[in-house]
């Protein structure tokens, strides 16, 4: 009789542990990198690639950057110096746009890769911001 009780408790314990591991196993995936496609939630400018972006250096002229990686997704004022311009070559929400276009609700939000340059009033690159954003 005690063996049957132990088997039942073992099955219940393992079932509970499986559910707990499944739930907590999802937490690292929230805003984490996708396991198979790390850029799954990153929107790229038309001619952008991370490899091309690596070739950009501080001191380059904006014309050189555009020749290398093309036009940005969008532009905006500089963060610290509002006379500067930021050129954003990647953006968040690629999955969100896809699900909205397909008429679906909800989506998984993953980390995205940001690639931004800051250009001064003389059209010279003064800052390069790149890396993973978990927001």
C-alpha cells in the first residue's frame, strides 16, 4: 500500500515540477533573444546589415555612411545635443507589424538589435550606438 502511495506522490510531484519548470522556463524568453533567429523582432533599413554597420567609424561623413548602408528607417534629434541628428537603421517591433498585417492579436516580444548613428551639424558621425535592447 505504501508503494502505491509513493508512486502517486511521485507522479503528482513530477507533474507539478514539470508545470513549474515550463512556466519559469518561459521567463527568460520574454524580451530575450530568439533561439533560432536572433533578429526575429528587429526591423532593418532596406540596405542595412549588421556586418556593414560594423564598418562605420566615428569621424566618417554622412554621405559615406549612406553609400555604405543606405538610407535609415527614420531620423530624430540627438539625445544629448539636440542640434545633432540620429539616424536609426534598425527598429523594434517587426513581429508586431507582421501580426497586425495578418489581422492577428498578440505577439511574442523578443529582444531587438539597435543600430543608430549620431551626426553633428557638419554631417560627421560623432557617436555610434549598437547592441541588444530588452525592452
